[in-house]
């Protein structure tokens, strides 16, 4: 007899179990099943409550005794509950979860021209949300549909809200975007249901343009909260969504340290990693591995541009992972591609330290005395501040710096 859990075909990267563990006090497990196993379970009804994910949200419908209005609207069920009366009821919590995500971002669908990228199951949820909120116009885009991407760029560049329900940009395809936001000057809101990475290339475009946006992690937590209410037949405060979201975001995010050469990034980073029980990554060590030579040798033999390209490659390698503590090189901020790669799954902290305290031995770009170092600092300072979620003073005690960095990280992750 199953108490509660998630049914799907492939569940290796699901976050449902830790989310439900934070939401309520019940046993919740993941159940990867074949279509035949799904049929047997639906017939036996040997469970109390189940969430359903790809590809079975429609397959469970014939087995249900009653369905909610949301199931009718979307055409699929993601939450099943065995009632005490022996009836199997189906609900769809993806729809209210999606609407909660839009509300968190402050994105209004009412009266707007909404473009939905993709025509799969999640697209149906987005379409139902647009209808519920009385969108002025709704355009569904797919590669082989009535409106393909060529027609999108030709006829619908006046889109005001853009919703991505495709897997484009999702791990391991980090860095890809389904569209170029520059072609949509009227866009005032972007929603991307992907949550791995947190900042897809599409969302990064929105953030750079100051367009309100949100990834799918909030929707994932919100729909789980609504499902838990059906499971337990109790009301869970909406504030719980933010609490669980913050916990999940902090646990999954990378903590990234930037700052001038010698500002203490590696030393502070290693201490934080030990304190948090995480893996520490020094990007310079990745660069040495990629190049097969030391950093001074890269600069002397190949030049700074070659080093920066390797640095971007290193950022892509570690930036797509999760829960790491990453120390960057002092000049990482000078290359936008590098910082974009780091930002996709992390919170960036700028370690500030007085120039006269910065060591220069073995640092190719820190030679030339205090005047040269000051000129470098003044050039890079706007970039450090541009990319940093928080600035951390490293002029006091080491313990105070480590504590401040951890506190800043958690604040940024919960923002």
C-alpha cells in the first residue's frame, strides 16, 4: 500500500520528495513505473494519494471517478486522491501553481497578448492560465504547428507576455534560448517553466532588459503545496510556498565569489564549503587542467585573450552544476559570457578588500605596483558590483567575513 508519492516514467532528477517533506508530515516516495505498472496500480487503487508527471497525466483520466474543474480546463490530472468513500478523484494543481508563479513575478495576463512557446502538456496549463486571466490574445508556437517560429518573428513581435514551456535551455542544454527577446520590444513579462538552470538564457535576456520574469521552481513548489492540501485535507498557509522555495533555492544554488586577485576568494570559499558541507571549486584549477599548463605560462605563451576563453569554458563547466562553492579569478567579470555562465545557477558575492592588503606574487596582472593595481580596481569595480547579489567586506576578521558571506548568500537565494 503506497501512502503518497510521485508517478512518472523517469524521475531521477525530481525534487518532489524534498519539497513534500518540507510541506507536510507524511511518507512521500518516487515511483518510476511502466505503462503496464501504471494500469495495474490504477486498477488496484492501492494508494492514498499520488502526484502524476510526464507522461501519464492524461493516461490516468479513464480511471478517475470524479475530476475537478481544473482537470477539465487543462485536460490532465497531476494529483490523485483515494477518498474514504472509495472514490478516486483527480485534480490539477499545475494550473494554480502556474498562476502563483505569474503573480510572484508581478506578471499580468489580463488584457495582454500572450505568446506560449511549445504545445505539450505544460503548454496546455499555460493556455488554461491565459484563458482564466482573460488574456486579450493567445498565440501557441511550435515548430510544426499553425504558428511556427518563422511566423512568430513575422507576425507576432508585438507579444506582451512570453511563456516558455519547451525544454530549450534546460540542463544539459544550458545556454540555449528558444527566441531572441530583442525581437519583441513590447514584451513586459517572461515566464520559463524550466528550473534547471534557475536562470535560463531566455530569463537572462529578460533580466538584462529589466523585464519581470520567473523560473519554474516557484510553480513546482506551489503546485506541491496545493497537492499536499488535497492529500491531508487541511489548509497550508500560502507563506509556506515562499519558505519551501527559499530552502530549495538555497540548497540548490551555487555560491560564487568574485573580487580582486588576492581578495581572499579561495580561502573564504574553502571555509564556507567546509561549514556548509559542500564541494569547493577553484576556477583557476579548472583552467590549468583545460590548458595543461600553469596560469603564468598561459599568459606568457598564449596571452590574456586565450586565458579568458579558457575561463569562460571553466565557468560553463562548473556553472551548470548545483550546490557548489566557486572561487573565480579576479578578471572573470571582464567577460560577459563568463558571468552569464556562472549566474545561471548561482548567487554571486563580491569580496571587497583594501588594495594595500592585496598580495601580488604569482599573479600576472597584479604586477606593476599599487598605482597599476588601483587602475585595475577602478576599471573592474563597476563590473564587480554589476554582477554581485551582495557585497561582502573582507577587511575585518576572517570569521566575520565567512559568516557575512554565508548570510549574504542565503539572503540572495531567498530573494
